[in-house]
């Protein structure tokens, strides 16, 4: 089953910041390419100059190269954090993350490898996916009698598909705090999380994370002229959260939530809550 979840404005803002940074990576690379092309042309000009002595040319060339290296090193860490990561490599890093739990505990973790030619994952998606799986495994092993967990990744070209299944009692509840926290992280990435439990057969979490940023809703929000609080409420309405859950997540009263929802309906031009959620996605 799928279920509404609590989220936080802070989590949504963190993810949006990461996505914005990733979108700007191409501009960063273009600017860096131009800068280094200029540096190389300057080096050639200095070395070819008939008006500069060998000593002066070497000194100037060294200064130009040193300045270029400083610039390159200054952006290298940022570039690595924004770059895409092959899905197989991201999955291998997940295996390494979980290795201590397997090595020093009594848990048997089975890994179903993703296709080696699957689409590469944006950096922030790969990072969050590993964190979500780690949290899911810990949530599953909190149940009594769990000795085996299976972790599977796949990619349909547009979404990273994650399944984590255990051999426990099969009574995992969506309202378990650890599961609710995971669901909040998934919603902040515009993804979905579902839980299926069969008594005596175990529980399974299914997570879908989109690989592309939802740019349409951001543009629409700007056109609607929403306040920061209204954007937070809209984010939670779009996730399927009800008024009580929204009030708890934003630390406001349910009456205040109703007030903001009414304003959102008016500003967006929607007639129902479902229509409002659809327009926000």
C-alpha cells in the first residue's frame, strides 16, 4: 500500500538546493573550459613571444599555470559532488556501507545487482538512495526474528527503483517512526514509498526516486506568487499528507493549515484539494 507521510520544509529545501547546484554544473564546466582555454592560449603567446627572454617567459608561464591550477583545485570537490554516478558503482558503494552490519552482526544481506548499463544517477539521488536503503535495512532489522534482508536496485530510465525485503513476521506498519522518517526523505525527492507486509512471510519496502528534477512545479510556484509558508504547505499537500500531518510537520495549528490551503486554492485556481496536488506535481 502507499500512504501519506509527514515531511519537513527543511528537507525539501535541502533537496531543492542540491538539484539547483546540479543544474548549474554544466555552466560551471563551460566557464572552467573557457578559463583554461584562455590560460593555454596565454601560455602559447608567452612562449612564442620574440620580445620576451627565456627566463622571463618561463617565469610568466609558471605564474599562469599556477593560477590555473589553483582555480581547478578550488572547484574539483564541488564538481565531484555534482557529477553523475554510474548505477553499478553507486550500488557497490551501498554494499560497502552495509558491510559492517553484515560482518559484525547476524544479518544475511542479499544484494540483487542493478543492470550494468543502467542510466547514471545524479549525485544527490545516489547519495540519498544509499541513505534511504541504510535506514530501511535498520528499520526492518528492528523487528524480532529478522535474519535475512534482500536489497534490489533497478532503473527504468526515469526512476531509480528500490526494493528491500525481509524474512520477518510480516507486520511492519507504515506508522513506525523509522518508516515515517524514511518516507519524509523520499517525498522530499519527489519520490514514492510503499510498504507491503504479509503475516508470516515478511515485509517489503518499495521506493521510486525520479532521476530528473521536477522543474515545472518550481516555475509554476514562482508564477503563483506563493509565500515560503505556502510553498511548504503545497509541498506536503502534493505528497498526500492530510491537514493534521501538515500541522505537525510545520508546527502550526490545523486551522492555520486550512487557512493556507484555502489561499492556495484561490491563488492556483484549483477547485479541489486533489486538483491542487495534481497541479503542484
